[in-house]
């Protein structure tokens, strides 16, 4: 404890909910599985083992980006370890617009002196011309002369690799579907382990990411990690770690901290709401980071609650608002563990019941029950399990949607 970090706490609040968490808690099974897979791929015969793809999916605010940040932090810490996995973080935009630079970045990540791999695509952009790799070619125009650039990398080198590489793509649900596109071919080669390189693919995105991945032709077995709420012990670790990170003395206020986080249901985004409310109170004049000087914990609870409601409103898409009564009825009658077809049947049934005379009971023009079901998955209302059944990951979001439609949640 080195004293209250006012500036750091101000930066945390200013950065908003997209900022990485001050402390990373949980998800050890996901992290360990990915690095174990990468190390297996590094073994002599592992280069040709398919099934090395890992899909991390969940509702908005589940902490998918935080997992990728932690993967990279672990890879940096493991640089001194011979053959320690390296993480190359990519965006869907880089895959679709700078694939030639991506190929060069992959090669450099596997062979060059260890350094921070994020931003490597930008660093090598323009240095590679027409690339033939992974069994297909990409022609680029020289960025300075507007003339076809000569091929400077005939194929990704298989010699000289010093470590396996984890290729991690965030916001994977935004990737353009279609098995024949260059990004799809690139990912398929890694997924099928047909490149002969020690590569592991990690795709992180919203709840519809598994279907998007299938649409891109990655049809062979890939392990899915559906992420959601943290356990009670992890919630406690988050709140205590938050205080420790910013130099906030806990003293005898641990019980109050845990109570403030209690309404989060263990959901990472909601924990951020609790931390933001607490942080604002600690930055108030006269408080100076002292929990003893926080006089109104009930107001903190209310502020945290309002931040959650603001998040729920943002997640209720235009389609869901247009049929708010229908969505409310589906949420009210939803049963855990049902299949996709059962959900679409439920939507169709509730859209046709006698009480559904108002416009809020009708599907928007041109849309089907399946379309609404897919939208609810994309917005984090529903989440698919590995056994192809669905559940509601955020119970309080369900209650919000029921109440927004004017129905009784009981």
C-alpha cells in the first residue's frame, strides 16, 4: 500500500466500462486451457493436430476482452521461458483489410526477439507486398507508389520459430461470414492445422460468435468457453483487489464493499458499475480516498443500480424495442435449457396469442421468430451452452425486459 492513487482512479472512471479491469480475477480454466493447447501445438507432432481453436463467447460485459488482455500479459511474463506461447492480438478489421501485414506479423511473432505483439500488424503494414501463404495469394498495391509491390514473403517460414503463437481475435462476431473470403481461408488453415505451423486460434465475441464461426466454414470441433458471472469468492477478490490497486484502505469496511457488489450478480460489467460509483464517492471533496468518509452507502447502491439500468437500456436494440411486449412475454415464459427451435416456437406462439393485439406484440415487418431469437442472443439476453441449449446469463436483465414491457416478472 503506497497511498491513495487519485490520478489512477480518475483515469479508471474516465476510461469507462471498456477499460481493462484494475485486477484480473477468475477465468483460470480458460487461460490454462489456451496455453496448454498452445504448448501441445508446439510439440513436434502437434503442428498437425486439428481442433486447436478456442471460442470465448458471452454477453456484452462478460469480460472477453479482459481475458485476451490477460493472455497477452501472461505471454509477456513467459517470454523468458523457452517456447513460452506468444499472443498476437488482432482485430476483425485487421483481418479484413490488412491480411498481408497480418501474415508478416504472425511470422515475426513466432521468430523475432520477444516484444509486445499488440500493434505488430500496424508496424509491418506496407512492408510486405503480394503474399502467397496458407495456400492462397493476396495481392496488395504498394502504399507509396500505387504500383503492384513485389512479393517479399513467398510463404510463412517454417524454420526458425522460437515459440508457438496464439492468434487472438476480439469482437469475432463482427467478422464477415462466408467460407471463401481471404480471412476465412486464413482462419480455416489455422483451425484445420494444415499450415504446419505451431498456431492456436482464439476467437472472442458475443453470444452469436459460435454460429458466426460455423458460417465461416470452421466446422470441425472447436472448444467453446461460455463465460458469465463470477463466483462469490471471486467477487470478493475483485472488490478487495480494486481497493488494493488504488491504495484504498479497507479497514473494517470489507462487509460494506461486498454488499455494494452484491447486486452485481457476479457480472463483470455490473461490478464495474459498483466500482465506478464507489470511485466517484472516494474522489469527492473531503473524502480523499477514505472509506471512513463515505457517509451514504445507500446512495452508492442507487448510483450503481442506475448505471446498470443505463447499460440495459443501451442493450435493448431497436428491434427489441419495436416488439417490447413480445420480448417481455418470451422472457417471462422462458425455460432454462431449451433448444434454439423451442425458443423460436415460443416467440411465434407469444406473437399470436389473443392478448397480443398491440404493435408491441408483433414482430417488425419482414422479420421472423428466428431473427428475433438471434437478436436476443447477439444483445446478451440469451446465451448458448456447449450442449446447444440456451439460458439467460443475466437474470436482472431478464427482469428489466419484462418490466419494460409492462408485464409482471412474477
